[in-house]
């Protein structure tokens, strides 16, 4: 009935998810970084900073998926998910300060912390909304399926 | 019971059952026509019972034993899950995991979970987790057309 999914395919599915997440968070952080640069009248982005950002996003993506139960897609928040939220936010914030993305500005670094918290909340909300829409679709199809079966039985 | 069979050219096939009183025999004929005829034998406690496939909520295999759950009893069946999958070759019975078959007609509601999994709440209140691979098949079946697939 169902094609067996190989170990490789399962790994690939997870890997694709991590790549997608890494890119999403990278572009979000890059946006904040670019806004900081623009506000300070700098119209170029440091390629070293961008490299650090994407690599960090990739590593945190792995941590999110393998250690913290993919908390940004979670529907229930247990210890691992809350810990993941806190740890990942802290790592992004501390790394931004240490790597000098925001010229070691405390104010902008705190701003980044708030930005990342809001970003995670948005992502969680988006996935939750997507699931609610899927729920509606699934239950509508279930009702139709069961109604079709009843109609078939009545015809019989 | 009188049986009358008429061939009428161009007519749509139909079966009509006329009865004065709903006897077990009449009920069996109607069940057969509705596809609810499959009966399974098993043990509930010390008692040997026969259950209709239509009353099954789900079937689970645990430690090489197979159990069918209805709304009011748990019956240990003598068949393997593989054999039951063959016997219950019906659109409403769906293999939802390596060790479970569930009756789609007895699902109360479905809830989408992360990683493309689905939580099925059965009419008895049980929650059955359907993993990604089987969830895809369930979606396909619910979207599918009439009859067997």
C-alpha cells in the first residue's frame, strides 16, 4: 500500500527542512542587519558578516530540529521547546555581539533579541495557522468521505 | 425467503428487499449487500465472540497478538495484521501505521500535527497518531473518488 521510505529519503526530507529554515532566518537577520547599516548611512554589507550569519543559521537550524523538537513548528510547548526558544534566541544575540555585526552596540543588540523573539513568534503563528487551515480541509474531506459512504450504502 | 431475479435490458441494476419483520436472516442479507458482511471471530476475556467489521474502531497488533477495538469491547483476533489487511480490503479500512488499521468511518475528527503527521480522534475518544508516510495516503484516500481504490 505505501512505498517504504528509505533512510536516505528520510534524512533528505529533514535536511531540506533545515536548509529552508536556515535561509528563512538568515534573510530575516540580514534584513535587520541591513536596516542597522542604512540607519548608520552605510550602504554596503560585510561579506564576512553574511557568511557568519548563514553558517550560524545553519548550525542553529540543526539544533532546532535535532535537539529542540523543531520548536518553531510545535503545537505544544514542553521543556525542550521553551528551552530551544530561549537558547536559540540567546545564541543569535550573543553571536551578533561577539562577531560585531552591529558594531557591538548594546542598544541594537537588544533590538536584535526582541526582533528574533518576534520572528520566532511569527513563525510559530504561521505554522499554527497553516495547521488550522489543514485541519479544516482534512475534516471537510473526512465528512465528505463518510457522507459518500453513507450514500453508497443507502443506494445499496 | 423467496428470491426473484429479473433481467431487464437497459435497466439500472438494483436490489430491493421486502420484508414483514427484520429477522436475523433479512439483516444478514442487507449487511451482505451493504458490504458489512464480514464477521471476525475472537476472544473477549474468556468468551468467544463474533464481531462485525463495521463495528470495529481500529485494530492494533501488540507482541504478535492482534486486538480489535469496538465501542464496548476489546477482542483478541486470531488473524495477523497482514491477513486482516487482506480480509478488510475495503476503502474504509486504512493501514495507519506498521501495527494498526483504523476504520475511517469511525473517525470523529482529524488534527494536523507538525511534520505532516495527523492525529485521528476516534468515536470512542481514542487518539491515533498517523505518521507522515501513512498521513499522505490518508489524505489521498479522503480526497479520492467513490468505491474501492
